[in-house]
């Protein structure tokens, strides 16, 4: 149908715009299209992390309130797992061939922080319960590597108190590399003995004690040592000890 006047001009403009946009889109696709069959890696399936249920009764841990234990578990532990899953989702969809280095570095750094936070909190919560003593195998290893249980405890407690007011962990770690236990200092979630098995850990972030003890980190360390149940530590040690 032939159109005249303004209607014909509008139609012409629409056609021109459509054509121009289509050409621009095609050019854009061409510009980012992979050069060759393997130029762009496919997205990988995102890792899924499932939080461990609260295995202790927060009403029955002597020296630590239900309020702080529930807050710690829900906000810090579950928060770390939620964050880890969100990061994994983004990493799964990330095109590592084209992503800026600051995006790759940032996501991988945050992944490591969230992953170690998840793992170390699980070790921490697994030790809360009725205080007991380590079994023979672990007690013997402690005596061998530290001279005595008392010496190990003095070192572990001293290191924890020294971290008061800062952020980090003290981790009794079994190192398969050297076949020995070591009290490892960790300034944050990301520094620990490579290849080591964390068998016991005290959380020295303020969220672990501030609600109950204010700035008195030393009192929190004493309370933690009085709730120390070694059952999980023994199992973790037995699993890695060769
Ligand atoms: Fe924590």
C-alpha cells in the first residue's frame, strides 16, 4: 500500500531504524563471538554447600548463653554458607577468559573466606558440650608433640587470649606432612596450615563472645575451655592420623 506525506516519512524512519538496529546488534554479536570452538568455556555447575544442623543444645552449654550461641550459629555460620553458595553461583557463570582480574580475585578471595569460615565454625560448634578429656591416642600425640597436655593447653589458651580484640582463630591442627600436631595461629579465616586437619578450634572473632563478655576475651577463653568436648577432635584426628 502506498503511503503519502507524514505517514510515509514515519514508515520510512521506522524501517531505517529497524535495519540500523539489526545491523548494530549483528555487529555487536560478531565482535564478542568466540573465535573458534573452544574460545569460550561453558558455565560450570555451581557447587552447592549444605549447612550442618545445630548438633548441640544451646540451652545446655555452660558458660555461653543461648542467645550468643544461636546468634553465632545463625548469623555467622549459616551466613557464611549462604554467602558461599551465592559466590559459587557467580563463579559457575563467570567467563574466566573475559572477566577482569579484580572480579576473579575478588570472588575467589571471598570464596576462600566463606569456605574456611564454614569449615572452622563446624569444628568450633562440634566441640561445645560436656567437658571431657581426649582419648588415649590423641592424648599420647599431644604429649609427644607438646611435652604434656598442660603445656598444650597453656600454649592454646595463651594464643587465644593474645588474639583478643582482634579477629581470628587458634586451631589445633594435625599436619600429615610432618605427622604432628601444631597450634596454628590464624589471623582470619584464610590463614592456616596447608594440608592440615583442624581438629579443635576456638573462634576469636568478637561475635563469638562480645554479647556475653564484652571486651573480656580472656573470660570467654576460660568458658570455652570449660565446655571442651574432645569426641569430635578424636574422630578428626583418627581420620587423618596415618
Ligand atoms: Fe564465628
